C-alpha cells in the first residue's frame, strides 16, 4: 500500500502570529549581518538558494485548505527562487549604525508576500572600508528570535551538513479532511491539559488580572512608524561585573534599562518606582529544530533607582524563581483557535492598545560563540531588529551577544518617543558604568 502523504499543518503559534498581524506594523523580526567584504548580488542569491534547502521553512509557504479541511498547511513552494526574496539597496553616507538601520528598517516594516515563503534578504552596499551588510528578515510565523539564530547557524559557512528535507506532497481533499478531524478529536481530548497550561502561562505574565502598571508616557498607542538606535557594551566586562553579584548579563541589562527609562521619564517630568518589563523566556526545543516559536513572556518589575548591586541580585533571583513557570507554551499558543478568533475580530489589537500589564519589552539572545562566516566573508557585527506590531508599548529593547559585544537595538515609535536618542545615550551610559562596577552589594550605588 502507498503511504498517505505527510501533512504538516501550521502550528498554533504560527497561526497566532499570523492572526496578530493586522494593521500597519507587521509581525516581523530580523538581523543585520555586517560582513568584512562585499558580496555580489549573484553570489548572495546562489548562497541563499543553496543553503535554504537546510531549513524547510525557507522553501515552504502556507497554503489554505478547502472548507472543512482544517488549518493551513506548509507546502513546498514549487516556484521557489532566491531572487524573489533578495532585495538590493545602498547605505547612505556616512555608513554608520544609524545610516545602516535607517536603510534596513523600511524593509523590515514592509509586508511579506503571502504567495511565497515568509522571508526576505536585503543586501546593503556602500559601507565604509569595502564592507557590506546582509539583512535577513522573517515573519514571526516562521520563527522567534532563538529559532532565527538556529536558522542563521544552518546558513553559515562550515555548518554541519543538514539532510535536505523531503518535499511535502500535496494531499487530496479526503486526506486533508480526515487529518483535520483527527486533529479536532485530539484537541477535545487535550482541552483539560490546555486549560491547565493556560493558567500556568498566564501566571508568568502577571495572571489573568495583573497589577496595573504605573501610568506614564511609555504606555501610549503607537502609530505606523518605527525608528531604531543601536547601543553597544563590552560583554565580558558586563558579565564579570554581574557575576560578582550573583546575576548574569540578562539581569544587568534589565537593571540598566530600568535605570535609563527612569531617568528619561524624569527628564519628561514623570516619576515611576519600577518598570514592568516583559522578558521572553525560551522553551526547550527538539534537537535540530531551527524554526517555530517557543517563547513565553515573563513580566518582571525592576526598580528604577536604588543600589545597583541589590537590584541586580533581586532581579536575577526573581527571574530564576519564575523562569520555570514561563518556560512553556505562550498563552497565545495554548488558547489556540479561541485566540485566533479573538484576533480576527480585532480583540487582540484592541487589548494590546489598551493593556496595562507592561511598560516595555527586553529580549536578550545569546549569539554564536565564535566568529561566523557567510560566503567566505566574516560577520563582524550582528544587529537585531523587530517591529513590535500594533500596541501601546512605545519602546522595545532587543539585545544580541556576539564577539564579546552586547548589541542592543532600541526601537520606538518616533512620534511617541521623540527623545529616542537621549534614551539610547542614557542606556549606553548605564551599560558602560555597570561594566566597570567592582563595589560590593553593601557599598554605594553608581553615581547619578
């Protein structure tokens, strides 16, 4: 007998991010790779076409099924062509971080066509010293930040050979309908477990009825524009300083963000005692998994003032204590079809523009341990980017550790945060000062 065709449906997380993608700001994330030598467009297209075979999602698109046949399926794009995913642009003078992110961000904000795999690459020329940059941009339906780095690892030179995934044959209507009914019955059987997991996932984010955050200008409905500023800090020095106080880079980053945000608000004539920060927590992945979404939000309240060492120790302990509760499926995933219906009716967008659960989001991802090469060029720098979607969170912080540098991209709606450059300088000052701290937890705090 012939084996039935393998059917790979979009998962709950994939569908959730597609359902959330409504309005002028898409649910995209990306990374800018600064290379030490130029790549020609032809060489870049060949590279992407060759290595996309290592990551099935880069060659698959979502296909809707006939009525009654269940959720969309991932199917191989029979017309896959890397040139359909590659854009070419230049970096305006002087070719620094600001010019580079200004050149890339419009491509991150541009919707991805749904008739092909949900990603694009942008080759940027014109950087000083004969360098170039390659931006890799994907829809959140393909992957979260952790999965995106796994994808990058498979695209890089010298990556362990990966077996090319077999093509997914198109299943007939009868097979799709039968598979859909099996999925529905499985969903009914798992309903009690879903309810339990939903309660756990919600608890990590503050519960069903969270304590309302203190009102301030950080929480205002955002518009259609985004701007990004890059901040860097010495990674090993920051880590060493944090370890002296039983913390890590993530805890130090949270304290630095809260202090910088507090000082920005003071400049605006506002005062808050603590910043409520959403921290994405990764869920363990199956070996070899390079796509998919496996993060859940943990909301941490970080004081804006007080002895730095005490705050870091307290924040690190709080995150360690609550991480296990957050290391599971996100609420949007567990809620499944109910969440997608809620989003389709505009409920999620309404909630995110009215929420009082958090002030901002800080995502910290550990990059590759050593230098990465792509097409023979050395990746000298990695700059993370994310759009953030429609919400009332005016500022986001995205951090990536690579080659002993912590690169933090501060992304904001410039109409709601016109003092973004000031915030970036305040954050840079905090990270620099924290990386030099040698005092003990009972001694003085950093100078104002």
